[in-house]
């Protein structure tokens, strides 16, 4: 399972994405600061996510990075 770290100061965005991506097979951790990134190992980091966005757009980007969803 690919590990994804969400780093964004927008708590509403984090609260939306954190439960959404695990349903698609990703192990997700979310934080509002970059300090957590230095202490952890992740396959991908989604930081300062541009708005507007769609969950499908983020999933496509993760797939383009070679991170596959769990079977």
C-alpha cells in the first residue's frame, strides 16, 4: 500500500482527503506543517494543493507517479 502524506494548512481540505484516499487503497497521513515530513517516510507528498481540485485529479497524479492502489 502506497503511503501518502498530505501537507496543507487548510484543515477542511485535509479533513476531506484523509478519509477519501484510504477508501481507494492509500495509507494516508495528514498534517498542517512540513515538520512532520522530515520525521516520516512516504511514497508521495501532496503539499499546498491547488484549488479547485478533484479527488479524481489527485488519484491520476498518484498513478502517474507509479503509486498503485491496493487490490
